C-alpha cells in the first residue's frame, strides 16, 4: 500500500469518526453519558491497554515474518552465487550446464516467481531449474579430491538455498488468521463505540474531535501496519523486492564472462526454458 493510499484511508476513517462524535455530541448531556467520568476513563484505559498489548504482540510477530522473508531472499541469492562458483570445480561435462542453470534459476526468481508473489499467487511450486540441476547432478561423477569436495559442498548450499526459498515464500502466506483479524476489528469497534459515550455537549467541539480523531487515527494506522507486514509482497512503498537476486544475477553474468562461458543459455531473459 502506498503512503498516499494509507494517509487517505486514515483520513477518511478519522473524518467519519469525528463526524459521528460531533453528531452524538448534539444530544449528549453536559458531562458525557457517564455519571462518573473518572471511573469511565479508568475502564476505557483498561480496554485500550489490553488492546495495545495485543497489537504489540501481533506487530512483533508480523514483523518477524516480514524480516524472515527478507532474510530468506538474501540467503537464497547468496547460495545461488556460491553454487555458481562451486560449479567451476565440478567435472567439465557438467560444469557449464550447472552454471547456466543457476543463471536461469536467478532469472526465473526475478521475472517469474516474484511477480507471482506480488499478484497473490503464493503456492510453493518447485522452480523448474531446480529439477534440471538435480537431473544433471545425478549424472555427475567426481573423480579428483577437488571435484568431490565441490560436489559435497554443492548439496550443503542446496539445502541453504531451499531453506532461504522456503522462508521467502512463507511470508507471502501470511501469519495472521482470519479469526484474529475478526477479533482485532471487533475490539476496535468496541473502543470506538466506548469513545462515543464520552460525547459531551458542554465540551468544545474541537476537544471532542481531537479525542475521537486521535483514537481512530492510531487504531487505523496500526491495523494498516499489520496488514502490510502480513502481506509484504504486494508491491508499493516498503514492499519486498528481488534486490538480492538481481544483484546476484548481475554478478553471475560478469563471472560467466570471466570464466569464458559465452554460449547461449537454456532460457530466455525471463528465465523461461527455450526449445533446443
């Protein structure tokens, strides 16, 4: 969600809440609907405190999921680069093919999988180049000690890459279930309704507007923040982007030139397989 849309949403919600408060204020008695304002304020404080604690825990969990997705994307990109370098120590009959498949893997992440995550397609589907590399590795027969060491380390980095990929995709699923969203909205409505009972015909309209407007503005902003953290791939301001994999892809293109691999890749610029 862009900052402009977020500000508009907060502004509209605040304006509606202030209008409701001023409308109720016209018929409210002098001193609010509560006979004992101090006791009512104490009850409101307990309600608001409980809600703020719940919100704090949810924001923490949602941010943890967001950060895990970002860290997973970084780890996946780093593992791809390390595997490309390891491929240079494998037998010559598979070296170029594995290196090319890794470039295609990176292109597929940037141009195919990431747009799918932004579009809300969060099913975890195996990357086709992962299967291609697996078939190539089955035919690999390392003979020298250097080849055997590179072969063993390849699988270690494969585990790291798949773990990073899993963490990256996990963030697109979201960790806040529907019932929890229902509870959050229900409590927000209760707080809003409770605040309406503080309408006081003897109080200035500006003070009443500030009381209701500040409460609703903060509640709306926090709910929007949770929604963003729970769905970080929707693009826009602050959304996760394939920066790490794009950086790795640029490095792989340079390293291909340094290693003398100038042949055509088995994929197009989008990472899709090409016939041939």
